[in-house]
């Protein structure tokens, strides 16, 4: 049975719910998937394939997820890796959000060239204005991000399904 680690970071929990949906989808397809935060101690040797993801804050992944991907890249040893980003910029500016996502992946492949990235995806997330610190609430007034849950579960599920043959192969 293919053991899959879905490693993620989150600040407010919306990425954790995305990971739960991914784990459910992978397990329904007969894989043995586990969702674990990158802050936990994780041994890449225990898994055959990896999904690593993070929400985007200020244009970047949360450090814990980026560090996990970079630091474990050698131990992952060429096993398949799928990456995903979550953000809400894409709701109003998909091109800008894609650029943030692709720039992050390009930067990651520069520091971790051994990562065998078989797929990557950007998903719209969940923006809650009250989570902003006061100074960003002021900034947000000038270019407001659409508030609410923008996660598209069908898109998330179908991307996850597309990973199954890449992980089983
Ligand atoms: C302070 C702050 C900064 C953010 N910066 C970005 C950003 O640069 N790009 C983007 O697409 N989304 C941005 N977002 C939206 C988050 O990525 C989105 O709300 C995500 O779903 C949060 O995930 P989490 O609940 O797992 O922490 C920001 C949200 C906050 C509160």
C-alpha cells in the first residue's frame, strides 16, 4: 500500500480542512494517507509519496512548510512530491496569485533541486477579515480581499485524484 504523507502548515485552519479532504480522497482510492502539520517531527523514510502545502501569507508560504520541503528534500530521495498553495488573492486576481505560487515553487526548486515534483496546484482559500492584524485591516480597506470561504472542493478533490496514478506508479 502506498503510504502518503500530506504535510501542511496553517495559521487559521482552512488548509487543515483542505488536507482532510485530500486524505479522504487518497484513502478512498486505496492509498494509506496521513495529514500531519510540518511542525511535528516527521520521518520521510516512513512514506512513499508526499503532498506538501501551505497557505500564502504576504506572497510566501508559511516558513514551517517551506523549510520542511527544503530540509527533507534529500531524505525524500526522489520519491514523488506534489505541492499546493492556498490563497485568496486568486479570487480577485488569478494571474497575480499564480505568479506568487509559481515564484515560490521556482525558489523552492532552486534550494531543493532534488525534489521530484510531479504536480502542483493553487487553490482559493478562506479569508476572514477579523484575522488581520489592525495595521493590515487599514491596508485591506484600500484593496479589499473578498471575505468568505472560496475553497472549491470539487477542484481540490479532482486534483487529489489526479495524484493517485502518479503516486502508485
Ligand atoms: C495577513 C494575511 C495575509 C495574506 N496574504 C495573502 C497573500 O499574499 N496571497 C494570497 O493569495 N492570500 C493571502 N492571504 C489569504 C490566506 O492565504 C487565506 O486566508 C488562507 O486560506 C489561510 O489559510 P489558513 O487558514 O490555513 O491559515 C492572507 C491572509 C491574511 C490574514
